[in-house]
């Protein structure tokens, strides 16, 4: 019997090592941005080893990281910018209509999501003030990261970008996600599904929703849900929906059989662009899977009462009090209050 257990344990260890090696190899499938993959000392050197003209190594100054920005090495907090592109064709660069700071706090073992409103009117380095979502189309993820860092004094070096098409496929790969759909949301979701059906001419049209309530949405239906803004509290409520989709996606991944993870990684990585080194992805992934029974805490910038709605150069924009929002954002990201949850309520007063 003892020999049996030793043999079984050996087989298990071999499988785990093999799975980790397999996933590590699969990470090469990620579409790495050749310039932004060189972020300071986070570069995985293997990504540029075959290039005769290695990409320029970006400095903290290139990314707008100040000396006062809290450092991940000191706080135990890693911030990653998640960009969702509003592109109508695959692999086409566009504005980042979804901008979310994903915070992985190893010290408190918690994940936090902070939406940055796309219409926030801020200084964009090297350009005039504009909506924050234009930084991506002006200068790709490098300028978008620099814009967030300089305005909110953060030390963000990593990003992940996905478009409608990629997110749809990722959600389908986990078997869909559970969303409580409101009756008034259905016509708007269906309108968006119809648009996505027309854009995806090479795939079978996805059925429209017929009833409200708790239900499993497939990838295209979930993307449509995350995109709608003409119902409820406009773009403020849309950011809630976007975070809700990410939270439900994360929950679904955590329930999957570990034996299926390598296959899942193999399928979804081609639809993701990132500058995260393979070693960092593995490290963060292992840390996150070890966060037991913790809710994902949510937030939104600018916070209610810290901005004004204005029309500038013909654009409807949100003009934030940068200093107030910077202080509140730092308190949320680096604070140890892990029992608060803002999910479903974007008002800062819900946490006070």
C-alpha cells in the first residue's frame, strides 16, 4: 500500500510539472507587442532574442512612473491595465473603451478591479487634454499606460488587451457565464447581439435573449451585455457590467477542473495581447488561484462628487479633480480594507 501511494504521488508530481511546462510553452502564443514587451526590468529576454533590431528598452520615465509612485516590490501589489478595444474588425487598433486597473494584492490575498471612465478628460503626455480612451489610439498601450501613471502616480508596467472577438471566444471556452439580466436591458442587449452577428459573418448567428433573470450567457451575448450603455445610469452602469462580466469569468475559471486548464490556456492565449513575461504570468496565476474564498472588490474613477460633467470642444466629458481621485485611488488599491465590496454600487459612499 505504501508503495502504491508513493507511485501515485510520483505520477501526480510528474503530471503537475508537465502541465506547468506545457502552459509555459503555450504562453509563447500570446501576441506580444514588440515595443511594450521591453518594459524596464520586466522583459522576458527570450521574446526579443531572435530580433536583429531588439526593441528599445522602456524606462520608468517612458511609462510616466515617478519616484513617488508606490513600488510593487515594496507594497506586494501588482497593478495591470486591462484594455478592451472597441474595434469592429479583428486585430484593428482602436480606442480603449474599457480601461480597468486589475490589482493583485498578494499581501492581503485579494483582487481589486478599478474602472477608469472612458470619457474622463485628462492630460495625455505629449498631447493636449482629451478623453482618456484616446491615449491608446494615439500611442498604443505605452501611451495609455503613461497617461494613467502620470495622472494617478502609479507604477503600472504591464497591460493586457483584448477586443470583442477575443473576449467572446474566451467566455465560450469556459462554457459561458451567469448573469442576472434585467428586463429593460434585453432590447439593448439584443440590438448589440444583432450587430455582433453581422460583424461575425463567418460564424453561426447567436440567438437573442427572450426573458430576464439569472441565466447563462454565451460569449457573444455576454459581450453584448458588457457593451450596452443606453439603459440605466449610462456609461457609469456600463462599467459595472464590464466588471461583472470579468468577475463571473474569474469565478467560472476557478471552478474548472485543473486538468482542463492547459487546454483552456492553449485556446485563449492567441486572442490576448500582453507584455507580461511568461514567468510573471505563472507567478501571478499561482498566487491568484491561492486566494481562497475572497470576493473581487470593485471601484470606479472618477468617484462621485469629485468630477463635473462638461462639454469641451463638442465632446461630453467628465472633468475630474485629479488630486482627490488620486488620493482615493491610492487608498483603495494600497489599503488593507479587504472586507469592503463596491460591487453593484459605484458610489464611494458605499465604502464609508
